[in-house]
């Protein structure tokens, strides 16, 4: 019984630490400013990933209200990101500017998307979740 309570305590401690780190990471992304639109898009996409991961953990831990709040915020931010990218692309086409050069991705990278590739609906795709290299346990929670 004592080892079981130690196991639960350790599990709760890891959960609390993970939630704290995700919240700190999310907060730091909302403070980012700059003029490099593609870089800012990447930051927002990563923020969305963090919010969805956080929501998944909160939901599985029984904190459904907080999970729904994080998921709602992620959805709104990612959908706005996609809408902004669509407007920018239409403006580029209208102006006659050349499209961005497509670069070959490295097999591994800490910044795996170039531009906007993280609309909220993509998180429903198992293939997309696999591309994030998240642990299977987290993918299942999503």
C-alpha cells in the first residue's frame, strides 16, 4: 500500500511538473514579437501544439473544464493563424509575387514546419500526430 501511494505521488508530481512546464512554455510564446511573419507563424503553431498537449493531459487527469478552455484557445489561435495565412497567400497571388521557395526538410528538426501547417483540424489525423513525434500515450490522449 505504501509503495502504491509513493507511485501515485510520483505520478502526480510528474503530472504537475509537466503541466507547469507546458503553461510556462505557452506563456512565453504569447510574449514573442517581431516582423518575421513566418517565424511568428511557427511560434503560434508550436503554441497550439503545446495547448493541445496540455488539454489532453488535463482531460485525462479529470480537469475537463481547464482542458476544454485550453483546447478552445488552441482552436481559436490555430484557426486565426490559418485565416491569416490564407489572406496573405491571396494577397501574394493578386500582387503577382512568386511563391515561397520550398526547401527540403531535414529528417529531424526541433522546428518541423515551415509556414502554416497546423490548422486545428489536422490534430484529428493520426498521420499528422505521428509527424509531431509525440509519444503514443499523448497521441492517444489527443
